[in-house]
């Protein structure tokens, strides 16, 4: 069970919402994130395609690691649409590298 106050954050656990298209996963993720933020946690919400595009732009501009550094200061990160987009190997590597920097 997910605590409305974000008990998963204190336990450093992931929350994974799985279901078919249109079942409310994004809506639920936003509600959980709002509850955590209202309880004082710092977090960010990203559509995975947008996040990967930002990471690639950062790399092309010679600023690799800046977004990852910012994300390490967050208590939680919501990654929406994780299972949908097909990724090139370089995209997967960028995303995995950024997420591994987050405790």
C-alpha cells in the first residue's frame, strides 16, 4: 500500500503503476506526487520521451550531467509513459545513467 505521505520515499522504494491504456496510471501518479509535495518532499514529473530528449540535447550542447545533478536533489521522480516509446540504445543509456545517479 502506498502511504499518501510518501512512505515509499522514506523507505527508498520505487512505485510502479502498471495497467492498460486509459486506466488512470498518470492520474494516480500525479495524485501521489501532489500528496508527497504537500508533505514537503521535492519531486519532478517527466514524460520519458521529453526527459530523454532533454538529456540528449544536454549532451549535444556539452552540458552532460547537469540535469542528472538536478535530479539527485529530488526526493522522487515520476517517469510517465516509460513502457511505451521505443528507444535507441543511446537513449536508454542516457536515461539509465541519469537514473543511476539518483539514490
